[in-house]
């Protein structure tokens, strides 16, 4: 697109927000650069030089395990040695990924392992895999980012996915890790970054549950001395992002926070919060051998702004506020004067990072609604698949069905079809019948 043109009109924004509420991964954009809101998880890993190959082998193992979950295979694969995208099945794709990684280690290069189910790496994927093993000494975290298909997750695979992620956490022992929703950039390409920046800024006004995760831009740590002796406050090494669903509170950040596991469990005591202790290695950054804490804040939710500030995210933000990275840079490209599209700048970035603070007015004083008391928090929005028994009488709609909402009584089978040309049919409860 031309950066002098408006990317989305008010009408297009309204449609994108409305359809994303019904079923995330509803796409908008130019051919080959379509964007959508996607569920993702990213692991930021700090390691020593001798751990390069062990980490690469872990990434390769997760790569193989991840592909067994895909309901659509990868269409494009990235060959690290030539820095080129290949079609799946291309004979130039290495048959021995371990040997590929070993060659990168010997050449003192970053090893990349990437795949997407899209024909273009510039488009938001349904499924994607991005991993980079960086050399040490370096201030780059090594990173693993997975985008997963919302329809697959909601189709009875929630526990399988959560268990898989916890296995990855145990294996990788990340210094930081986040799981939630984002505008799907996947870390696969910098093309289309301007449009992604614009859509992220737009979505931030409509969804409290949207996160912003750019591993190649944010993924720098403070575990080796910077040449100036100061960690840049715009990188994740300076602090954590406010979580929007699941996050890791590793031993490094527990020490900086000055709180142990028991105190953290007390402060996050809530039946909707699950905390899993993960054993972490004892080393210079974890001399006491403390456990990492994988914290799950309720269920995956976009938290539309009109529903009010989500109390679980406020609670978690209150805990991590002393170690929060308030000045984190949220854009991939620098803003310029007369930019016709909304994007984050220093002022709005700071307000967004503080959006769950008690004195925040994000997105505006007129729109913001305070969090509800825990006993008044509504149950998660109801969703159902064709053929399942209807859990509640009322009107149901799907982004994949253009004929409008349907009325279904509790206990009746949800109507079909399972798929349409627009994608998988996932019914979302829209309200009870008019009295």
C-alpha cells in the first residue's frame, strides 16, 4: 500500500472488529498481505555458547511435534542456509536439520527454522513456526514463536494445546514467555510491517486482550553488559509486558521483583488463575534454584473494550508493575510526520503499556469502564460447533455464515455446515430471544 493512503476506513474497521469478535483470524488486506488477529505463543530464551546446538535440537524436536497438530500443512518453508522461502516439498529443503544448524554454529551464524501455511510469509498465518538460535555473547534472546489455528484450538483441543505449551516451557526454560492474541505477524517477514503496525494500533482501541509481540524487534536481554553499561528501556530485557492471557514469571524476574513463589501465589489467588511450577536450572542467574511460574489467566479472550477492563489482567498487571517495561517500543517502523494512519508513538505506547493501571484511561476517559468485581464477571462467551448440542437458547452467528444469525434452543443440535468458502463454522452466542 501507499503510506499516504488510509489503510482502513471507519466502515472497514467496524467490520473487522465485529467479525473478529465472532471468530478470530478473520482476514483483511491486500492479496498476499492479508492480516488477522491470531492466537500465538512466544518463548524468549537466554543461553550460554555451549547450549547453541542443544537448543537448536530442542527447536527441531518442537518443529516436528508442532506439525503433527496442524490441520493444514505448511505451504512455505524457510531454508536458513540460503535465506530463501521454498514451497513445501521442494527438494532443496534440508533433510538433516541438525546438520544445517551445526553448520550455522560453525560459521557463527543465526540458525532459522520457519514455516507457514500461507503462500506468502507476509500474510497472517493460521499456523506458523518461527525459531532463531542466536550466538553468544550476544544481547539477542533466542526465540521461538508459534501461531496456532483458533478453530482447531476451540474444536476440543484446548487441553492438548495447553499441555503442549507447558511441555515446551519445561524444555526451553524461557526467561520470558507470552501467550494470547496478536495481529498475526509471526516474525516471518518484515514486508507488510507498516500495515501490521497500523492494524495493531487500531485493535488496541477495541480489545484489551490484544498483545503486541515482535520478537526480532523486542527480543534483547540485559544478561551481558551493554557497551554503555545500560540496558535499552525499549527492549524486553528492561522488563515484562503486561500479560493478556498466559505468561512466564521466571526466576530472573522473580528475583528482580523481590517476591518468592508463595507470595506470588497469594497475590494471584483466584479460582480462574492456574499457576504451574516449572523446575529451572541452577546457574548464575538462578543461584537459589527457584522454579519458574507458568501463569494462566482464565481463558483465551479478546476482552472487547465495551465489556470493561478485565479484572484478571488488572490483577496480574498489579503484580508485575514494578518490573514492567513501560518504554517498550511497539512499532517495527519509525513514525513520520503527516502519517495518515494511526500508529503508536512514545506517548500512546506508554499509555498502552499502563492500560491496566487503576489510574489509566485507555483507550479514553469516555470509553473506559472499570473492572467488575470478581463475583460479577461474566462467564466466557459461549461458542459451539455444528452438530454439538446447543448450550443456551438464543441467537447464534458465525463469520463463515453470511445468511445471518440463527435461533437455536438449548439441547438442540447446532446447524451445519461444518465449513463454507469463508472458513470453518464456529457459532458464537449473540443474545437471547426478544421478550
